[in-house]
RNA sequence: CAUUUCAGUCACGCCG
C-alpha cells in the first residue's frame, strides 16, 4: 500500500490525475494515507468539491481520518466559499478530539479568516494551548487580507514581544497591511528588518515590497527593490508592471513587460491583464493592438480575464469598434464582460447601443447585478 | 508514503 500511495502522490505532483486515480482504484484496501493523498491531489488542482466528496466517501468506507486528513480537508474548505462545509468539518475535528492540536488550530484560524470571520479566528487562536509561528502568521494574514491592518500590525508587536522571531510569511502579510494603511514608515521599517535578517531578497518578499512601495506612493523604492532581485518570477515582474500602471507610467510599464518576455518568462493571464491595462494615453491604442496581436499569436484560447482586459483597453483608448470585434468573438460572456461593453458605449455617447447590450445580456441568460 | 500560514488582479456603483 505504501508503494502505491507514493505512486499516487508522485503522479499527482506531476499533474497526472488520471494516472493517480487509476493507481488509487487498484489499491485493494486504501488506507488513510491513500485517501489523504488523493484529497491533497484534488485540493492542489483546486478541485475542492471533489476533494470533499472523497472525504465523505472515505468515511463511508469506514476509514478513520487522522490529523493530516483533517488538515487537508480544512484547506479544501478554505479555498471554496461554502461556509457549511467548513463548520461541519470543524465540528468533526472537535468530535475526534483533534481540536487542541497546533496545526489543526492553525488551519482553522486560516479557514475562518477566509470566511471573513475574524471573531472565530481570534477565538481559536486564543483558545490554543500552544501557539507556534504559523499560528501567528495565520492570524496576522487573516487580519491583513481583510483590511484590518491596524490589528495586524498590533499583532505583529505582540508576536515580537512574546519572543517569536519573524519569518518571510509574517513579513509578507505585514507588508500587505502597510500597503493598505498607506503606512510608508512602517513599510520601510519592515524593509530594514528584512535587510538586516537576510542577505538577499527572494522574489516573494520582493513582490510584496514592490507593491507596498507603489501603493504608498514611492515608485523609486519599488524600482530599487526591482533591481536588487535577480531570481524573478512572473508575479515579481507583474508587481513591477502594476507599480508603473498605478503611477500612470505606461511606457515604463510596457518596457518591463517586454523585458520580462526577453528574459524568458512566459506571461500568465494576470501578467497579460496588467500589461494591457498599461496601454493608455498617447500611444495606447497602438501598443494595445500590438500586444493583442502578440497574445493571439502566442496562445490557443484567451482567458476571460484577458479578454475583459482587451475590452477595457480598447474602450479606454477610444476604439469601441475594436472592442466590439473582440466582444463578438467571445463564447463565454460574464456580467463583467457585458458591463464593460455597456459602460464603454455609455461613456462614448452611444446610449442606445448600451441599452441594446443590456437587453442582449438578459436574453443571453446573464442576470444584471 | 500524505499535511497547516505568505506575494501580482478583474466591470459598474456607493462611501472614505
């Protein structure tokens, strides 16, 4: 069984769910590790519904979940919206007597954070018999992501007073909090702390610093960070592209985008989205068309996010005609897609066309929000 | 043999 489990895990990590599944189904009596491995595979592919289904199936077959199973299933629940699943799992954790485990507590903190339920997150935290760095990080991240940055920064202070050392995860969350608060001073202090603690920045901390500085209005600092990091991920590049967009520097932004491609980093949807949003102003339309052509030439299908970005780009650049052309060729149109078109027409003196789109949208089965 | 926290992002409107 162990050998088969390892195989399942290996196939899953290579992205071959089919192979993983067929090995799993050939296991005579799958044990708790087999099931957990499968659940994790689905969670990593964001197929959380299925992960939860496998969990139920496992229970039906009389296999008892252990702590690791619960950790996996809690993270499955955290990445989907259904509150009920999460509450249900929490109850089961308690019933199995696992609720005092540190890792379980950590996962639950994060779960309630994702559910925007900070009271419960804090309650779990307070009730934990022992806390580790992850406990603090989870709670701080929850506060930071929900925009409660003051509390996040306060927790940081408590954490340090309690003698906990900070790690990269802590700092990323704190930088996010600084960005929301537009607290440049605190952000710089965190940056100084980072420089004192590690010889070089990695691309995750780098991205967080770039966007913190950009949001706090200090583009020069973003640039300085950008130049210091050499192991650049797509996210890292995108942060810099976005920083220039926020400061309305279309040209610089596109230049970074081009440099990224030259250095061999393949842009993902969000990178394309951001680069397209950099096409505005004087040469905006030309840059946008050029980019559009590049996108069409380099990928099979265009994702929703990217096509929406194309629509906004064309309408921002004043070419409703091009926007309509893109729009016509889309197979899936969301409310956002329709609203982009409606707004484009409305703002360019074509109110009747806007109303026509509005009517068509409803005929298409998309309800207005 | 499997496991918990972290970075770039969406249209419109409202408030700051």
